[in-house]
């Protein structure tokens, strides 16, 4: 339940703004990330493609050099003078020396015309040695045939070495790449010698060293045996301070190979030549995007600008959507406080406008219904008050008339006149002129007439006194509200007493409220009986309940009757109504 309430807000404006903000932030982050990733991947892909093109060009160039060396080897392989010299039994004969001069002159021309060829050398099985230089510069025959290029060509028919220091000429140690090939006789079975062609290593070095693949990227070459042909940090490689994944490269096909180096990713672009060498371009993805930080900053900047603009639009939009709802809410609060004259001034044609128009119609209907209810309640209250006023105990009238008859029969004419006069005034007051309220003085006069009649009926049964403050006599009070209280005191408090009773009526003004108390020293009552006084009980009659009900109908529930009583000690009834002046006409 708490999770569900976490995203609930008290304001619809906040809810809409938060919903739009979350949607916009999520969309902006996704778009910014995808834009950056696509840009980064595009630059990486372009850079890898550029690296592939470079190593393809390097491979093609090197293949061209090797093919040229093979062409020279094929040309010399088919040279008749060389074959004749290499098969001579005595290479030092005059004919042999003449052939050597002609052959060396041809080799010298070839080497001088090409900057990629460092040297050309023939070693015959008969001890003959031919080169593009004077023979005095060469090492001895036994030293020459002991070298790798000679022995591997004798075994494999053709051999291309890695980069190495050449030891063919005395006191010269150039870096070359050697290609050696076995020469055979006319029967294709006899081995007549080995041809050596040295490729100038500077050509490979210049070709590869000028290639730039970022700040850390480079190109290196490895042969099919795993030996490095070229590496820009070859000396560091030989000292084992740096290494390359040679085995992985040899096992990999042409394409890309992604590896980790010191927690940094590097991409190896591999291309295999037609003679087995692998040309490898090394690039670092974090350097491929040279302006990576700039791209990140640009992405964050534009993403933030778009986010701020979108959030601003969402806030304005949420405010626009929620403003009529808040306005309608304010109107509802006015209605809640009782203002039914308010109208929702919303003219939109959408659902909110329809709701506002429905609200206005509802308020009009509620106001009409309230007016109708108030009118009906006023009529009902008037009819109830009039009905309650007419609820005078008929037994009192019967008993009073019987008392008058008894006194007349006993010739008590003065008492008859007095009782009849008091009764007539009571009846005249009860009928009245249709008014609901009278002055306190008139109500007290009516009460005095009633007590006169009752004191004559119950001779020496009780005595009474009326004490009312003068400022109360002009105040308003409902007609016939005190008589039922005095009647209740007589019939339920004093009538069954053996000794004489006492009734006291007092009236005073307390903070704008009229308080009239009716006290007796009668039998009193317990709490259970006291709590039932304000209900229409049979024992207590309808008088007290009628008075209390009439007061609350007319003045409100804050006013009415209250009781205090103890058994054998008497009862006190307090009547409370608001004080208001009334101009009373003489009856």
C-alpha cells in the first residue's frame, strides 16, 4: 500500500508535471545515450574500416615487392649463363671467369636500378659464388652455405625470411628481408645452387612507420612462423618489456580481433598476404573517437538544453491543464462554505468545461432544493408549534369547571368570580391572536392566573412566588412554555405531599440569555426518572416534552430545558432562550 501511495500527490498539477518530467527525462536520456552510442559506434566503424584499408594497402605494397623479387628470381632462374656457370666442373676456368663477369654485370644493373633490392647472390653446389659486387667483399663459401637462408632453401625449394641482420658481406650488417630459392639442373632432380635476393628493410620500415592510427595505434607484421617482420617497438619486444598476442593472431582469420590490454580494449585488424605474412593494424577504441569528451560534453549539453526546455513546456502544460481544475476546486470550497451563488467561469469545450457546466447546473438545483427545504421546514415548524400550543391538558379545564360548580353550589360567589376571571384570562391568552411569541410579562401574567386557579382548587396545598427582573419583561418568549413546568411541579411534586408545598419562579438575564427557573420542594425524582423527562412519556405527560421540543424548534438546539432533582428534596427546571426585545400591544 505504501508503494502505491508513494507516487500519489495531493495536487493534480504536481502529478501531471511529475509524469511529464519522468517521461521527458527518460526519453531524453535514452535518446542522448543512443545518439552518443551511434555516433561513437559510427566513428569506431569508420576508423576500423580506415585501418583495414591501410593494412590492405600495406599488404598489397609488400606483395608487390615480394612478387617483384619472385619475378627477378624467375628471370634469373631461366638465365642460360647462370645455369651454365653453376653446372661447370671448374668455375675458375677462363670460360667460367668470363661468365662470372657477364653475370655480375647483369646483377649489378638490376640492383642499381631498384631501390627495394639490397643484394643478389648465387651459391652453386660446385662452389661457385656470384653476386652483384666484387667477390672479395663476400664471406667465404663455407660461411655462406651455413646460413639459414641457404639451408632452408635447400630443404623447401623457396624461402622468405623475417627481418634480420644480413651476414653475406664482410663488415656489413644491413637489415634485410631475404628470399632464397633452390636452383635445379636440366633433369629437375639435381640441385645446382641457391639464389638469394635481399629486400631492403628500410622500404618496409618506411612504409609502416608513416602510418598513424591515433596516438597509440600502430601496424606490425608477423610471418607464418610467428616471427616479427616489422614492429615499431621491436627493441622493446625483444627485451620482453612488451608482447603481442602472436598465437591468437596466427590462429585468427582475416578481420577484427578484440582483446584487453591493461584494462584497455584494443582492436586488431588482420590481413594475410598471399605468401603467409599477417599484417596487423592495432587501434584503441578510446582513441578512435578523438573528440570523445567533446562528443560527451556536446551530448550532455544539448540533452540538458532539450531537457530544460521540455521540462519548462511540461510545467506550463501541466499548469494550463490543472488551472481550470483548481479553479473548479476553489468554487467547490465556496459551495462547501455555503456560498451557492458562485458559478464556475470555465468556457472550455473539453471534458473540464463539461464538468464545470454540470457543476453550475448542480449548484442551481441544490440552491433551489435548499430554498424549498427551508420553506417546507418553516411551514412544518410553524404547524408543529401551533399544534403544540394547542396541546393543553383538557383535564385541567374539566377539573376547574367542576371546582367552579362546587363553589357555586356552596354559595362561594367571590371565589367563583375570582376563579372564573382567572380561567377566562387563561383561555383568552391561550387562543391569542395567532402570534407565536409574547412578552415575558404577558407569560408571567398568564402563569399567575394559572397558579390562582390551582391554588383555589388545592386549598392550602402550596404557596407560590414569582420573581422576575424588570429588564426581562419586554423580552420575547414563546407562548405557554412556563405553565406546563408549573403544572408538572404541582401534579408530580407537591400534590402527594402531606405538608404544604412551595413553588418559586425566578427570571434573570445572563449574558444575553434568559434563564427562568421553576423550583419546588416536592417529592423529587431519581436519575432514571429524571432522564426520561425530555421524552413523550405517559407518566409525565406531553407538557414538558412539548415545551422543550418547541424551544429547540424555534430557537435552536443550543436552548431548551434542563433539570436538577433529588428524591424528597424537590426539583428545579431551568428554561434558557435568547433575549430579544418585543413591542407588545395591550391585549
